[in-house]
């Protein structure tokens, strides 16, 4: 049976038809064609599908689509404003924190969730925040350095 | 009890297929406004060939990096490349790009020579323009060259191919097979802490140095070194598709049970450096090296475990169980 | 001076990666695209006695079913092309492909798979390479369980006279080492999208690491000239060697050719982990002859590689391993026998540093055990034996631009190890 | 995937009415972190999905001297809540070490218990804290001691029409400790986990609770080991004997994560370490 699901995606209200067994990842990728959350394992173990739900990181592959009704979902598509990259995006790019790029959107959102709550995290706090996102290229050191650079204020938000 | 130990290792790695026979090609053409399209066949699997092959082309042609577009996307247009494997793309495709750039440079000089009425040998290419060596004022910008050539019915395309040699067979009796494209080298020092009661190993520090001929892009090389070592750590300590090998029981099918490293498994100290002994056949002296960054850490880690607890673990991965069993065998012997 | 070479320039495609705009193959959706699921062998070894896909074909939502009968060209691929796209009869590992279904969605395709009637006569598999090498072992391959090189059942490397070397040695040190089976585990699973394009050609979006390598194999499978296949790739979400072998493109291409509609075939993580090519396990048996001064004068290595049910790149990996398993050291007498054995497991193939990482992992432990056995510092034994320019490797290649000593000196410095002056004075430029 | 219907009631009465109506057909979903992999991999084809995330069961409070936790409270809140840290430090620690940040956002305490994994991280701390579970149905409420809740792997005493709505912890004396051994430093399932609570008077143990995870078909309370140290003056040798006894009560298996042999070894070490820490006897 299909249900109308309404939620807020990257600041915009959306309505979409969804089955009860559809995951948020299914709805984002297969129905809304929001492609930054990646399908890596379908069971919450890799982190490539991480999105923010009301500002908190969640696995979109483990989130029932219908359960996000009325809530706010953010993907990497919602990060850059008017073409201006988010500080984390610039820092990831300049620190070579993305190799193949498949884990990158999830990794950036995991880092964003941390910095939004804790703008000046310790090394351990950063490692803890990103340790749920597997990267087989092994970019962890570069991701750490990128997040540290943002936390130090080296990538101030570009004012419009 | 927790015990610490240090271990070392070193390694070497060849670029390309074992006996040659793995060519690559490159093509560069001049667009109407003097910008350039670089067409290759190599696939970017994350290692960054799209980046460094542009760097090489820009360097050879003395044009801004931004002037070069790269495409590698299909077999209608993309050129032949044996593949992105065996640490071969920097060495082999890099050489193909150099040859394509030099070919294009020759053609551009011939074209400009005919336009300016000078011999191509008198021309120099620098700063995104071509000019007469003894009279630098006289010359053409790349934009002017692109317009003149393309609107003038000419086409400026440079092509290049490189092979480290034809594929060689092993001599059946001695295994003689003298071809080898380049050899990069590495050295690694690992420091670990072993919990002697649970067998859990904590890699505290990795020092890694790679001699890679020339780092075309040190940022990307750093990524390979740090990234490869994360794969090396799990090769050494956790990864095993058949935990009861040779039996196939309990083969893991998830990332909960096939254990890769996470950020938390990264040593607190990740120290690296690059040493350069240029290879005579490498592009700017570069050798291929990316794969070997995963192979230096594992024996260093297992040797550090030996240093810590006095037993040699000879079976990878050195899981906590393997370590406890080795400790037990030692105490009963 | 160089302007760009040697500079830390960020990735050309980095902005695409950090914005999520980079298009990976699973990000491609085409109008009317169908989804493929594949019936995989539930047993490790057996013979297909009966296969009936008619009920699946008739199911609503199913666009087509293909089996070995639907392969117009050669039903075999690989560096050594011995693995069928769909097995017509013999099952050699659990997970081998038997039939594929294309349906409106993956759920329907899964239901259709359940309707396929399959009877298999199960046979006794062999998993242990040492057991597989025995004369009475169950046969994984009709031609025998051990790969035959041009030198016979072992890849032979012979440099100098190893037995003579052992006689000169003051110490003989032996060691056996093993590695496990590894999964490449790229974050991007295997996936393929195929369709008939506007020029009536077969187009395939691929995760291949080697477009031209695979194009040749696909051309043979489809029985199409290369220009009738448009093979589109170039951006891969991690390879590590997993994408040096075809896992989806042949199935997707065959289906698109048959039903002439766009199809997507992607592996689940479970399928990827259990049934794709692997880094196969190894056993290394080392015997080294060493002088009191630390010089290694003889090195004998027997290597046994478990390549699974098909050759994949197994024999190639054994060859490559044999070239460098003696390590980056000037050893005058080397004897290597490399063996490649079939077992009823997923085919082993290439993975990052194929053959080399396995060899290094064993050889470097052996080096440290030698150092311990003869009471020498592990740095020193490496410095003494390290290749210099002009040294000869196991297969008689000449070492050019050696840099091991330079790398070791810098590593020692960074690790805070004070090397003795005589080691610091050494260089790869000469002995 | 067949026809599935979905309910997301906002009142408990409505939820239990639906449970009573659809009974075995219902799959209850809270955070979904254990359930969705089964659905995504076609191992489970639910007919009715009942989402309980809107029942107002996300709370941590103190009532009648008890620490009361709503069944739909996410693990991340258990990890960061000061009341939990003060009153149930082993639970807070288990929550901190479970899953990954993104899993903790959604995984709930009720889901972790109702899923009844033998390795469930939150089960062992709740066992040593004498947790009481409140189950409800159209037939009324009932309270079940956590020790009686688990029946086997994936099996609990929950009836098809019942819903777990609340976990309450009596005010406990003593220090509680949770230790977990996984296979890497983050995002790891337990190879073995241990929770211990000791009420000490000087060196004498007045009361003890010991629980082991991933060591038996259910999260296991080790009562024989507890009685070995109750009333005794603790020293290293008694702790070691107690740890051995706790593991002797367990029945670990070989699986993809570890062998039974290793689980027993590591389990013994972890129990001894947890006891020493709880008794403030760490060397």
C-alpha cells in the first residue's frame, strides 16, 4: 500500500508516495533522485547513506521513510548555499579528504552534526563522530585534518 | 597486562604488469580558444589520475592547469589503457601524456612557424603562448593559436602512447624475465600495545617513508600513504573472509563481521615522508607506488607484537585469539 | 623548476565528490529501467540436473529471464577466460551464477527467482588447497586442481645455486607464514546499467577499472565487434582490484541485448562480500641461508596460492609474487616454486598489491626472525642486503634507481632511531 | 513486496488496539536499526508495520525513586543524559559504546531489548541494575523483571499483542561497570560484554550482580558467581575465582566473531576487570 509522505528536505517541503517498507534512502535516491546519500550496504554498517534528521546523523537505509513524516531531512545537496560551498566541503576538497568520493557525503554530514553541536571538538571527539563512516580508501587522517581546520576557523562561512 | 613493542619492515613494488605488455595512450587537442582537451583511458578509482595527468600535461605545455579539461569516460572517445591496477597509471599513462604533449608542442610550433614565417626550431612555448626565442615579443597566444588553427581549417592534436615493453614470458627453467617498469621502495616502523590477557592489539604509531621517484602531487601521495596503511592495519589484525579456513563456515557477509578499520582504529601518530630517487624512465622521475602503501605496515605490526610479547605470529590476521593461543603455546612449551 | 609537477593540487573531481554531484553508476536512472536479480548457486559443488525458468518468465512484472543458453558468444571470461557468465552445468563454488531475471523492480525480480525450478546433484567440495593437491582429491576442474605453468605445476625461479648457497651459510632459518582471504570491500558495490542506445548499439555504464581489458571480454561474450559496444565509465567508488574483474556488466549487457530495455544490475553487500572475486589466501615456506655478517646467501621459497574455483588472475598473481617474494635484497642464490591451486571457493583474483602484499607480509617477518636468530639488529640486516643500483633480482632484472636505503634512513630518523654511522654512510648508489 | 500496511499511532491505546487486532501479522518498529536490514535483505516481509516512535515514549525521568526510561528513548540520549550517568553509569557506558553515532540517534532501548540479541549491549547493564520492564496490551499492564524477559535468541516473553513501553530501574547502591570487547575500536558488535555492580563495605562485598553478553543464548545473569562473593572480603584471587565461575555458567558458541574458546578466555578477563573496577581494586 502506498502512502503520501510529506517532509522537509533541505529546507523545502516535499510530498512523495512511499511504501511502508521503503527506507528513507529508497525514497531519496529512487523516488526523489537525491543522489548524494550512497547505497553501500543497506544495513547501517558503512555510513555512506548518512543524512541528517532534525540535525542528527541517521542511517537513511535504516530509517523507515514514513517515519520521517513532518520532519527535517538534510543531505549534502542542502549544504551549499547559492553555489557557495560549506566550510566542510571546502576543507574536505583542499585536504584531499575524498579519494573515490563514495563515502564523502555521509562523512561530511557526520562531521557537520558534530560541529553544529560542538564547534571546537578534540581529536578524540572528531574521531568518535566519524568512526561510524567506513572509508576503504582510508582517508580518515585527511578527514580529521579537514574537520580540525574548520574547527580552527580556517574556513569561515562565505557571507553572501 | 599491556605490553608495548616496536617492529620494522621494508618493501618494494613494481609499476605495471609483470613483464610489460601493458600500454596506455593519451591525446591532447587545442580548442578554438586555445584551451585544451586531454583524453586518456585510465579510470580514476580514487587515486587521482585525473588530477596528476592534467598536472603533467600543463607542465609539459606551459599552459595554466585550468586550461586543460580531462575526459576518460567511454570507449568511443577515451583512449586505450590497459587498466587502473598494478600501480601503473602514473608511470605508464604519465609517460603517454608526456609524449602526447610533446607531439602537440611540435605541431603547435610548426603551425605557429608557418603563421609567423619562422622556423619551428626558433620557437619557444611558455606562459600559455608560443614566441620567437630571440624576439619574445613576436609570437602568438594559445587563444590566437586555437582560433587560427581551428578556423583556418587545421587541427592541432597531439597523441602519445607508452608501453614499458612487450610482454615477456618466464623462461621455464630459470624463470628469467628481465622486464620491470620501475621499483618503488618503502620502510615502516610500527609501535603497538598488546593486551596480553585479551590479545587485543592497539597500533599506537606508524612511521612510513616511501621512495617513489618523484611525487607528482604530494597531497595525493600523502592520501595513498595514510589510506593504504589503514588497509594494512586491518590486513594485519582483522580481515578474514574465512575465519575457520580452510573451512568456509561462518564466512561474514556484512561489515559488522568483515572488519575494516574505522577512524578510531587510526594510530594516534601517523608519521610519513616521501623520498625521491628519480627513475630514468618515469614521468619527471616518478615511479608507481600506491598499492605498496598497504603492504609495509602488516609485517611491521606483527613484528612489533613479537617485540611486545615475545612470540612470533606467523598467520595473518593476528586476531586476539591467534595471539592468546600463541601466548599459551609459549607458556606451556 | 616545475610549475605544477610536485605541487599539492586538490583533486580535479574533488568538488563533485564534496557536493555529491559526482555521478556513480548506481546514480544513473533511465526511463523504464528494469532491475536484475541473479539466481546464485546455493551449493559449493554440484551438477545442474534440471533448470526450468518458465514460471518466472510468466510472472507479471518480469521482462525476461536469461541463462547460459542466452550467451551469444563465448560463455567464458577472465584474464584466463575459464569462468562462465552463467554456468550451464557444473557448479564449482557457492554463489556461481545460474540464471538472471529482469523485472520492474528488485522485489519482483526476487520473487521471480523463487519461481525458478532448480535441481542440483550436490557433490563433495574441497576447500583446503593442500588436500586439493592430493591425487585422490575431488576435482574442482576437469583438467586437475593445480594450474600448469610453462614450467610445469610450479612457477620456477632459479638464480644461482641455492643448495650451494646453503652450504656457505652459517645459519639456516626456516619459517612458514599464511595470509587469509580478503574482500576488497570498496564502498561502492558492483553495479552495471545497460541499454540499447540511439545508434542501436549496446551501451553499458560500468564500474570497471579497466575499460579496454573488459571491453575485449565483453565483445567475446556478446559476439559483437568492439564498436558495437559503448562502454562508459571512468569514475569508480573504490576499486582495490575488485573491479579488475567483471561482476555485473556481462549479465546486464546480455539482458539488455535480449529484452532491449534499460536494465540495472547491482549486487547487494552480502552478494559482493561472499561471491565476488577475492584476494586469495597463501602459504609461504621460507628457508634462508645466512652468513654471520648478515648476508643472505641463499633463499628458498615455496608458495601455495588458493585461487578458488576459477583461475581469475590466480596464475598471474603467483607469477608476480614469485618475482619479488625474495624481497628487495641482493641474494645470489634464489629458488622459488610457486603453486596455484583450485578449490571450491569464489575465484581469487587481483587486490591492491596483488601477490606482492602477501609476499611482503611473509618475507618481512622472515627477515626479522633471521635478525633475531643471528643476533643482529633488524635495521642492519636490511641495510646490508638492500638492493643497490645494478643488483640483480630473482628473475634476473637489473635494479635501477634503487631507494630502499634512503627510505629506511629517513624512516629511522622519523621514528627517533639512531642508526650506527656505518649504516648512515650507506647508499643505494653502491656497496 | 506484497501489500504492507503502516500505522504510526500517537496514543498507546491505539497502538495496543492495533496489536490486538493484527497480532502475529504486526512488526513493531521503533528505531528500526535491527529491523530494517532484515526487510532490506528480504528476510522479513512484514504485513503490518506499527511504528511506535510517536507514542511519546521518548523520556528519561525520576519517579517514585526509580529511574524511568521510555521504551522509545534513543541510545544517544542514554549516553548523554546526566540522570542516567549518575544513576546507571554502566547503562550510560554501554550506550556510548553501542553502534555508531548515526545508529545511536535512532536505536532505542526498547528495540535493543525486544530484539533479544544475545549480544545486546544494553541488556547486561539492565540485568545488573535489576531493571523492570512494563508491558502493556488491551488486557492491561504487567511488569516483568528483566531476568525473566529473554527466552532465547530473538525471543522474549512479549505476547503478540503486547508492547514494551517502559524500563524502570530501582535506586541501586554500589558502583556499576560495563566493559565490552569488540573487534575494533568503534562501531563494533560485542564479542563479549560484561556488566557488574558491587555494593561494597570496605573490602567486603555486600551485594553483587554480574551479567554476561554474547556468552549464552540470552544475556546472562551469573547468579552462582554472584553468590560466591556476596558477603566475602574481595581480593584478587577471589575475583579471579568469581570470574571463572561466571564464565562457567555461560555457554558461548563458535561463530563468525570468535570461538567459544576465545569468548571464555576474554569473558573471564573482562569479568575480573569489571569486578576490580567496581570494587575500586584496580591495580
